[in-house]
């Protein structure tokens, strides 16, 4: 298996394709968190029927909007944010989901990928909540690294850009090329994710 390296030559098309794959997997993964959390608590009585999102899927994303659990609703908002982001993104590059899924992008998509949890069924409600919280935090880092690469036209991101991360205009965003459309859209996406992270942190604090 090929391993991506910072010294790899930067090419826009593979970078965009890799980012598209990550966004698609990310919102699907967040919906899997919503699924697991819902049937561990709010609809626990139905847990025997809904053990696996692939075997017994819930195709209507809006289903999670009305679940009586603020963590699930936060997940719904996060997934919806990514879904709304990716549709115009695909149109800009004349892509669709089927094309992306059919491309061999495993290596490129792993370049800045967050940690995907493959088995949620065996985790407790608290463990699943904490895993979702970590995933959301990692997702901001993923998009920031893509914004760095697009700003520099390089995967060789200087140390000062990737340490002491502070997602504000006066912090890490000042290093980015906000005149680049995709970079600016990623900044806005990260800012929206940061608000959802803050809301989730408050929810988690109240639950403890």
C-alpha cells in the first residue's frame, strides 16, 4: 500500500478528489454515530431491530432532527453541514458521489483523514459520545490541513502553520490564502464546525 508523504508533488485534482472522499465518509460516519447513540438511549427499546446502520439503515437524515437527545441533534447538524457543503463542491468540479466512490482514492484520502471508528455496537453510550466528540475535533484539523495544502500548493506544511492551532482570523487562519475560493470556503466550514464543537462540549459537560 502506498503511503502518502509531505514530499509528494502537489496536484490539485487528486487533492480535491481526496477531500471529497473524506467529506463523504465523514458525514456518513457522523450519521453512524447518530444511529448508535439513538438506539443506545432514546430508542433503546428498538435496539434489537436496529443494530447495524448497513443492515437496517435509516435513509431519512431528518429522522435524527427530532430525537430527544442533544448529542444526536448536534450530530444531525454536523452531518447536515457537511452534506450542504459537498453538493456545491461537487458541482464546481463536475463530480458526483458515484464517480468519487469508484475512484481508487484510498491512499490520497488518508493523507489528512480523521480517525474512523469501525465498531460502535460494542461501545457504551458514553464511549460513543466521546468518540463522536473526538471525531468532530479531528475533522476541523483535517480541513485545516487541506486549506494549508491548497494555500501553499504543497503538502509540505511549515511547522508554524501546523502547531499551536487556533482557528481564528488572528490565529492559524492568518497563514492561509483566503483569496483562494476553496480555502475561504474551508475556513467558513471550520468556523461552523467550531461552533458545533463548542455546543457539544457544553452538552457533554452538563451530562457529566
